[in-house]
C-alpha cells in the first residue's frame, strides 16, 4: 500500500511538473513569443493563460508598454546659417509588431534604442539644417517635432516599433555662441536705447522751441495790446486836457506853471539860472494883481 501511495504521489508530482512546464501566464503589459527549437511558432499579444509543449518549446516575454528614450547629453546640430545649437530631446516608443521586433533586433531593447536614437538624430539633423536659429528656437519647434516623428516612425515600423512622440525639451546655444549672442543683444539694446534717447532729446528741443516761440508771440501780442490801450488812454487824456484848456486857457496855463514851480523848487540844493524877466516867473511877478 505504501508503494502504491508513493507511486500516486510521484505521478501527481510529475503531472504538476509537466503542467507547470506547459502552462504560463501572459501579463497585460506584455506580449510573448513561443519558440520551438529556436523557430517562432506563435505570438501571443492578449493577456491570460497560454500553453506550450514542455522541453521542445520555450517562451520569451516582451514589454509592450510605452517606453521613454531620453538623451543623456544634449546633441549638437547645425542650423541653416551653420550655427551650432544644443538640443535636448526625448522619444516615446513601444513595440508594435512583436515578431518583426524580434527578427529585426533579436528582441534586444538596447539595440532597438540605439537604432531609434540614430533614426531620430538623423531626422533632427536634417530638419535643423533647413531652418534658421530663430526658427528652431521659437518659430517652428512644433513643425520640427511633427516632421521628425513622421519620418522616424516610418523607419521604426520596419523593425516592429512605433514612435509615439518626439519632443524637444530645450534648444540652447553652446557657451561660446551664447556669449556672442548676449553681447550682440546687449549692443543692440544699447543702440536702441541711445536712439530712443536721441529721439527724446530732439522731441524735447522741439517742444521747448515751440514753447519759446509761443511765449514770444504771447509777449509781443500782449505788448502790442498794452501799447494800443496806452495809446488810446493817452489820446483820451489829451482830448480831455484839450477840452479843459479850451474852456479856460488861463487857468490851465496857471496850473501847469504851479506844477512846474513845485517840480523845480522841490530840492533846496537845485540851482537854476534864468533871466528875471523870463516868462517862467510870469505868475510870481503878477501874484496878487488882478483877479
């Protein structure tokens, strides 16, 4: 009985070993290829349980998720003006055709990455060589990425790989070019600043000259109006004096003589030499006589 039990247990163990060697699980993130004596027999892309013949068949799994290939160092490219730029980029890719992927690169991910890097760099070099520095820095970055994606994906399909996306993270100038660009930018800014200052100074002088001209015009017009008013006043005063003198010429002559005496004898130190019979003393000689 013990021998029968041992035989049964041995049979069960052997069956488990055979079952374990026959059944395998494909994860939803993976694809699998069943090989028979080194030849591809079946490609499994759906997740779940699968079966293979033990001993004569083996299974190899491949990651079918989207993978990232990031350049460790910025690549140096030349623009249409033969100016160097440093480009930092990354690529999103995944296995599209598992069998073709295995046939092309033997399922070696590092080899696939190397070929993809060469393809993408070749596309970037070609696109950058068609454009100016301004275009690659800001003007046509989206167009560059779109063109490189299209060309790189067409080439990658031949080895069973799909390029999902190509992105330019940064486009910079090398150190020696950056310094030259910054100096040129600084010079340009200074030139613009000096031009603006010169324009401002010219406008200031123009405004000042116009203000001075307006001031001179205003002062001249004011002086003209003042002289006109003064002339009118003097004319009216002369007319009034004339009318007054016409009414009583003797009184007017007497009044003017009194004003002349007051102005003449105002200071005791003044000296005046006049003949005694001069008309200047007319009203002094005749004071008290007559009416």
